[in-house]
C-alpha cells in the first residue's frame, strides 16, 4: 500500500512551537503536532472502496493489516507528522473563542490522480484543543458519520467523504442526553477525507487574536491551494475569494434544502471554506415537511438550526467570515454587497431547484406562488417530504386533481385526516399544478425521468441509521453494509430494497437516535 505524501498545509503555515499535548491556548499557529492514541484492539468494520479508489488504494489495500494500523492510529504513515488544526468559532450565535480539532487528528495530506486529499481521523484521542473532553468517539456517532458522508456524496450534495470505520477495542464513557446518566460505549474511529478541512473559524481565530500576519498567510495559502479560479491580486483577490466562498456555500445549502437535510449544528467552526458539508453530528432528514424541525436536542428551545433557518444561518456565518477577512480588505461596502447578493442568489437558486423538483422546465413568474402555496399545504398535513416528491412524478398532465392527489396518498402519515378542508386545500393546489404542467412541452415520461433524478427515493433516515447502530452494537454489521450499498444509488428504484422506501415507523417517532440526537459522541 503506497500513499504519496504532500503535506502542503503543515509545510506552508506556522506550527505551534509547543509539542506537548496538554490543553492550552495556542497563538500564532495554524496547527499543533499531535499523535493519535494507540487503540488496544482495532478492528475494521467497513471501508468505502470508492473513497479508497480516490486515494489510489485497492480493495486488497483496505483489507490489509497496514490499512487497519494506519487508519486506526496504531501506526503512523511513514514520514508523516500528524497534527490538529487551530480555529475558533461562533456556537449557537455566541463567540466561543478558540476551539480547534478537539477530537480530530489529520494524519497526512496525500496526492492521488493529481488531487490533494487530507486524511483525518475523528475519535483518535486528545489534542491541545480537547478542552475538558477525551478526544474519542463512539460507535454510534461514527456509524452515522461514515454512512452519511457517503450517502450525501451519492445524493450529489457537496460533502467530505469517509474512508473507513474502525472499532478501537476501547470503551468510552458518554452521557448521551446530558442528563447525568453516562454509560460506557464502544469506541470507534472514522477516517474523513476532503481536499481540506479549513473552516470559517480558522480565519475568525486570527482576526480575533489580531494576528494579521497569520491571517494573511492562511488566506493566501487557501486561495493558492484551493481556489485556482481566483486570479486577481491585492484587495480584489480577497473580495473574489469571499465571493467564491459565498457562492459555494449557497450551492451547498440549496442541495440541503433539496433533499431535506438538516445539519443540526451550523456553528461557524462547522462551516467548510470549500462549501462542503462537514461534521456530521446530530443531523437528520425531514420526515414530515416541518420547517421548524431540528434534530439537535441542544437546540430544542430556540431551534436556531431548524430546517427553515439554514439559508439565513449560512448568511449569518458568512457575515462573521467577512468580519474576519475585513482587516485584509479594509472596506465594508464590497463585503456587504456580497452578503446581500447571497440572499438574492439563494432565492433564485431555490426557486430554480423547486421547479426541478416539481418537473417544471420553463420559467413562469407564477411558479413562485405555486411553490409557496405547496409549502403551506405540505405543512398543514403531516406529509413525508421524500415520498411526496418521489410519488409526484407519477402525476400526468391529463389527470384530474383527485387522481393526482391519489398518487401521493402514501406520503401522508395520517391519511384518514386528509378530508374536508385539508382535502379542499390539496385539491386546489393540484388544480393549479396540473394547469401549470400543461404549459410544459416535455412528455409525462420524460418529466418523470428528470424528476426522479432530482428527488431521491432513498435517504438516510435517522431510524435507518439507528437500526444499523443497534445491530452493530451486537456485532452484526449486515444492516450497515446493506444501507451503504442502498445509498450508493439513492435515485434508483432498487425494487428489492423497497422496505427502506417507507415513512418513519411509529416506534421511531420519539425514540432517542431516531427523532432526537445530542452532540454527544
């Protein structure tokens, strides 16, 4: 097994001069060198052969002892110097100061097929940024991260990837609901893969510390390594950089809303500078179309990170990135224009995306009202988002409103309640939708094909992940493997896997891990 190291980040940016591992404030440094904790008895549970291929690794490589040793932290990759990154952030709207990689250790950056990939272990032990935590992760959260990273990629959502899921052989004490009842759980490590793990918070840190030299170093490095499209110089370079980050972030959020994904912890330290979905903690997919839903128990009171809020939170986070970059630009107006444009661009892209979900290829101003009225009717009845949009593709131009409504009957959680006023509301909407469909020139069959490539049939619902976790806790990894294979083709029918195309079962409505999750992992 050969990995071609090319450690650009650590070779080009300042390191922490202290190399001991105690928790501390780190200044004038982008990272601290630290080695993973050696696991007692590592065991590979699952590897993504597709992600391995990106790195130039074969299936045989992933089954080797060397792979197990490298990606469990038992053995260092030759000539590597692992490190954890230093960054700050706003958490739940409040400035949190220095945060950093509290349980993530970057093994190395490697070059494969002319691309650079950073390999990061999550759950590999304490770092100078662990604060009061142990830097470890448990099987429960690691399964969720491993499966979701790959599922999001196949959905077409910008994301970090996951190479491997490994048991450490050690137990980890966790209080799942922060209710004073901690229990021991199986320890695990995920190897995450991305071109870079730089976050908004990396820039916030140095701006807050008034370390403008390191801020400029980090920004210049990031542009040179990861934003080749930015070719301007001087102040314009930093403005173009910020605009590109805003555009990439906008694209990511539109995809989240398209598939009904809720991140759960959109703190600035969890925002990738590359516009990738990063840090899969208490995430979830909308079951019913509930704009107010958040999967994060920590966010229950204020619901800051609810589904509806994700676009505005993205803009809020970009505002704080703009503040961090301001010392390099020294002009507020151009930054303010980019932030204002973000909101306009998002709305335009959202309407464009919703047209695609509805199978509308032509543009009519009235589409905005059609979309808004659909959003209202979806929220007055408990309607499964994924199933509704998937089944909508069966509607034909010559259908009546009643027969069109029958197509999406299975999407209702309580179909017996769809009567009287609800039935009238749905009927009115379908009348408008059918009238609009008949303005399209594309055939019903071609429209269905396009809709089915936009609206997934299978997403990683929380109850599905929980079934895999429950089985894995009993050393049965068959459900994990089955879901991994299923989610590689989320837009395909996969009739043999129809059991996963189902509304959230009643037993999962209030079950821990299925409807409510904490940041604990």
